């Protein structure tokens, strides 16, 4: 490179206050190979960019260094400008003399000298830059949505309505997720199923949505634009093509007393069952753990009754392959298990609340099923122990959340709102009942949320005590709840008929295994990691995989829906063309010198390096070699550092370039 | 019983003072079980509540001296029948294990070498060490007429990060011992509620109110006796029962047994051998 | 909790209803400082006298007096506690823990 242009920016006062920009431009202009060196107040502005374009053309520059802010800010801006002027964008470098210099130093002389050094490094680098072309990756224009809750449903509908095929995988027998089991939703008190089931039906009937229900993602191969997904369709023992959903089978099944998963054990279901009447697909499933026919070849009453001959006791799990270009993960949540058995060593449960010991201590999802019109008690709120109507109900917030000592440190976000909702629903059903809520704070930040909580207190007479509950015991059929009212500075004891615990939200079971299959990050609680908490809330660090809903963090339905649509729009950006372009600053392996030790294959965190063979034109074997998959490589450089034969290098950051930079300082 | 068990023994002030009926009881019962108790030579008070309430360093030093003496006497296991003593000894062990030069500092204060690595046992743990199936095999007179409310009080299971013993919300270790003896136990709600401990003299009203709640709840859940493993709990529930009855104008008549009393009775010992006749509330009155 | 107790004592902020408790605990510590182990009768005597002087009510002195014969009958009253041979070390321990910083 011998015709390099240097463009030094004042950045208003940000750089010029500490660095003598004119002096810098003068000194750098004297470096060998520098064709021109100019300065301007705001290089990123339109006139600034115009200056860059003009100089590229007039001085026939073959390399550009913009000395200004961090490349995170404006590298794309200047690369575009260079490209517009006919210069390969990868011949543009940015020297950061703001975050790395003027913003962290005070001494003008020293800072100016340092700025010159920083730019000198970039000049050496640019001298050795090669023109690179963006990598083009073909795209399978289909999307996978994992999870059929409200977030998954929204994402699938948005993508399918935009014209792309969607494969949806849901591990329960029906889609709908937790929202299908709720009674009414805040802040409007809409009937949850009434607003969700039309969407569920739309998914089930959409010509471009392929629904795999009662299925799980078994394996994930490939890379962005080219994923190969293996799906395990679990055996239903019912042929969904023949079955008409008439219901004769589950009516005749003699094994009626199995705790219903959908009702969180508040009700029972038969061995052959449909989780709820509005299930999509409306086809039953046989529970192989209890079915007499499957265990000991007995019964088979359902088979006899089925006019469509849809029962098939010989059914097996099936593995199916689907090719997709992008994935949206929307696997939802589960509640913290308040009883003592936990799946993590550092969780200890809340034995003091007697959950699991006393029948009338339940969690919030169980309460939803008890008040739901389609629930096990047809919406009549009955005590699980004796079926009577409770006159005093205690709601306890923050069970497991915001607890550094023995729970989870984060706030579960939705509980303050649904507890107020529960208090209201209770009052609407039991007019002379009294709701008591023990809380730490009230978090009601959404639209209409605070007004909603005030309604529960002012119109529906819920009593709110600011304090925690220390112990729940049972005396003569009543639950003695001992807590505190810290605002009044008195202990409070309530004789309750029912206690509802607002348990913490955690990601659904199996999230860690799924994240590992997809190669996406997750935190110590299992929540999936977004690319950037502020600016990239639905992307992950793995290209082509997006997240939406409660699998990312505790959130309510409006936010889940919004996130799902956001993820869908990201998917549409990716699927908009037949090809994806990726930045070409990735690793490359010199296949002549590669010794095929494959250390790089084992170390690459993105599984982006393959073992392959070099053959002659007629197919004779020459040697084995490692090869970088340009679709997967993220340019981290790990392979470069471990390669013993120095065959791996990073395009745009070659070892030669880095040495040149270092030597320029000596 | 095969093989004699030798363990260090730290009685504490209560057992050599007005709770010496507890010492009589456990010596008689453990004697039958072939457990030899070797009293720590020249032990001193552990500091009880007074030390930890008024002087933090003293509350570590006094138990530390006793740990050092027990180590000097060569005891790998140290039985402390009073849960406040055993909790303080465990507290010092835990503090010393945290590093920070505390062990050296305490050794200097108590003028003895201190390792802090012995095993501290409460009464229930002694029976667990003997083995509940061995205990069951040695039972001569199963306690069929006893329906007991097992009362743990504050210090057998708390603070959980210090004593690491049993489930601190719903403990069951004492019930397991009683089951081996053929006794019935009740599920009740005051297993781990405080009896007022050392407040007996200074704040008697508090103790009487708390004791009343405990005794009333045991009665309400069908118990015909209460079992304890702590001398203070025994004093507050037994010696003070008459005052509770007077304050609440109720007849309670609830016999309070030490756990070793019931083990001894099941092994065939007579009440007088165990010091049961020295309780304030006896079977004759209830 | 204990930290709050020590702070309130040092700052003279003990609630009046709790003063008998503090008096009891101070008497307890004095007792074991002198004797190595607790001498119960001595403690009771010292405590009751301290409270009597503070409140001027003789009733407290004689409360529980009826318990004495009951305890004696049950051989629970000991005039003298078991002796600690090396009592001086206890005094030295107390001295070292009472100087300066009480952490």
C-alpha cells in the first residue's frame, strides 16, 4: 500500500479538547506511504464523508485510515463511503483516538503523541490489508419456531403471513403454552383462552405452518441459512390423520385418576386424554406410563370404541429432518418448585410455607386453574382439601424471587400484577370473601398497570400488608399465616382458608440442553442470553438464532408478543433474499501447510472448522486438512492461536499485520 | 451392644446445676448402651446467652477454650447435651475454619492449642451414632402408651448454616428415635418455636406466654407428653408449668421427658434410676 | 442481632423493659468470671439484689422463694458448684476480651 489517506476528526470538542488535531495531521502526513492527511470537525457528517470520497478519487488512494471514535460507532459509515467512491471497504481502518486517547487522558502533549502512535499502528495495518469480498451464504427460506406458547404462536404467524414456511415444534400435546391455562389476563381481564384460541386455530390451519406437536428438537446441525434440524415426534399411540377428535376414547377410558399436567395436579385426566377442550391439534395422546394396554397388554377399551380405527398401540417415536434458515426459540417458563426437592443444589425451597404438606397451600398457576371457567372446578373457587368456598385467602408475593439467601435474586416481574388480578377475581367470585396480600414492593410499570392494582385495593377491597410471611401452620383445618406489617410495625396473623404463593418464574425444563444443541448462551438461571441487553434484545450471539418470550427473562404477555414480532421481523430480514452476506474477516487455513492435527477443530467454540480431504482431479487422495466453514466462523481467532504449524490466520487481522503494527512502535 | 463407645463429654453449667436430673437420665441410659462418657477435664462455662449478647470476642473465646481442652484430652467426638453449648462449640469451629488468623488469635487468648476439627454431638446425634436399629433391637419395653410431641426448641436445628442438623423447618430426627422405641408421635405446629430460653428469671412473663402456646398446641394435637433434648426447654416447660397454669387458669398436666428418659424406660430402666421422679410435673398429677 | 445489642448497650440506649435482662446477663458474666462455671445460687442472689436496688420493690426479691424448698427436695439446689481448678485462666480470658476493640 503506498497511497494511504488519513482523515483525522476533531469530533467537536471530544477529541480536540485533549489532542492537538492539527499537529497530529501534520505529523502523520510525514509518514512514508501517506498520500494525504486532512482533518475535519465532524468526519462522520455528510460533508466529512464527502471529503473521504473526494480524496479517494482525486488522490487515487488505495487505503484509508479515519482517526476518530471507536469502530463500533462508525466503521460501517466509512466503509460505505469508501465503497461508494470505488474503494474496497476492507481497505478502510479506524484509529480510535477518542475512547482510547482523548477521553482517558488529560496531558495534551502526551495525548497528542499517543494519538500519533495509534494512527501509525493503523497505517501499518492498512498497508497490509487485502481487498476482501463479503461471504455469500445460500439461505433456506424457512424458519423453525421452538415452542408453541403465545410468543411462538405470534412469531410463527408473523413469519408465515410474510410468505415464508414455518416449522413449529411443541413438546406438549397441544400448543397454547401457559397462557392457554390462565383464567383472565391483566390489565383488561380478557378471558385468556378467548383471545388465544383464535390464534391457535390460525396456526393449526395456516397453509404455511407445519406443526409438530408432542415433539421435541433432537439435534441441530449446520449454520445460519442452512440449519438441519432433527425432530423427535413422540409416539401418541393415536393416528392423528385418522382421528376425528370425537372423544369416545377418553370418555370410555377406565383409568380416570391421573393428575392433570395442564391443571397442575388440581384436577384429573384419563390415561388417553386431550389436555383441554380447545387443544390444537384436537387429537388425544396416550400416557404410556399408566396405560394398561401399553404396560401389560390389557384393557384396550378405547381401541374397541374408536370408529375411525385411529388407536395404534404399536406406535413408535419418529425422527424427522427439516431444513430451515433461521430459528426462533420461544420455550417459555415454569414456576419455581416451592417444596423442598429442587433441581439445583443452591435452591432449598420454602419449607416454612408448607407447600406440598398442606393441601390448601397452592401456587399461582394452580390458582389460575381453579378460577378458570374451563378448569377442574368449572371456575368455582373451592379449597382443594374439602371443597368448601374459602372466605379468607392470603396471597404471598415474591416466593423464590428477590431472595439472595435461598432463592433467586431477580424479580419475576409479573407477580405483583397477577396477584392483584387474583385478588380481584377472587372478590368477583366470592363477594363477601377477603383477600390479603403480603408484598415487599408493588411493581406495576406497564400501561394501565398501576391503575389496575389500585382497583384491586380500592374497588375490590383487597388488604395489602407490606411484609413477609414467616411461617404457615395448620390448626383445625385453617391455615395460620404469620407475617408482618412493616408500615404499621405490627405482626399480623391471619387465619386463612387458602394460601396462594406467587412463585418465581424460571425457564422451562430442558432449556440448558436445548441451548447447547443450538450453541447459544444462557445465564446461571438458564435464561437465554441476548446479543445486547439494550439494542439487540431478540438476537443471540449465534447468527440466525433468535429468542422471544419468557425463555429470555420473566415477562408478561404484551412483552412476549412484542418480542415475538420483533424476532419475526429479524427472521424476515434474514430470509428476504436467497443469499446472506457475512463479514469476511474470518479465519482461513493454508491447506498446503496444514498438518491435520485438528487442534483447531476441537478448540473452535462455534464448531466452524471441518475435517476434510484434498484429492486430485481424479479422486486420488493427497492429504487431510482442516477447513473453515465461512458460514459459521465468527472470526474469534482461537484457531490462529492454537495452530502449531501456523497454518490458520485471520483475514484482515493477519499475524503479519499485527507484527507490523507492533514493530512500528519500536 | 457390641463394642464400647468412648466419647468426650461436656456437661455444661446447667447439667451440673439445677438440671442435674438430665445428667442422671443420660448417664443411666447411655450406661446401658455401653457408651462411656469421658468428662472434659477442667471445663469452663461456654458463655451461654450472656456472652454472645454482650461481648462477641468472649462468646468465641469461652467455647474455644473448651474445644482446646477436649482436643488436649484426645477426644475426636465431643457430646454436649445442652444445645446452646453444642451450637456455640460448632459456631467457633465454623468461625475458625474461615481462616483469617482467628484460630491463632483464639489459641493465644485461651492459652491452649486449638485445631477446631472435632465432631460435636447433641443427644439425638449420640443415638444416631449408636444406630437406631441397634437401639430398636435393645428395646425391652416398647413405649406403647406414649404419644409424644417432639419439641426441638431453637438451637438443635438452628442456625442451619452452623449446626447442619436435620430439616430446620420440619425436623424429624427425634421422631425417628421414638419410633425405634415403639412410641407414637404427633405432628404439631410448635416443634421449633422458642420457649423463652434464659429469660426465665429476667422476663418471666415472656417465658410463661411462650410455654403456654407450646403446651397448649401439644395438647391440642393429641400428645400425652412432650419430649425435649435441652435443659432450658425442660425448665421452662416443666418447672414453670405450675406458673403457666396459674397465669392462664388452665390445667395442663403435661409431663415433659428428656429424650434419654424415654430411651432409658424402653431399655427397661426404672423411672427413679432416670431421675424422672425429680421432675416437677409427674405422671401421678396428670 | 448481637451487634445491635452491643451497640445499644455502648450507646446507653437500652429500653427500660429490657434492663432486667441486661442486669441478668451482666450478673451471669460476673459469676462465671469469678467461678469458671455458673454458681446458680450466687447468680440468683446477685441478680435479685441488683433489680431490687434499681426498682426498690421487695416483691421481686421474694418471688420464686417458694421454689427453693421444691428444688431442694428434688436435689436440684447446689450450695457450691463443681470447682474449676484453673480459675485464673478464665479471668485472663475475660481480661483479654474486654480490652479495646470488641469485634
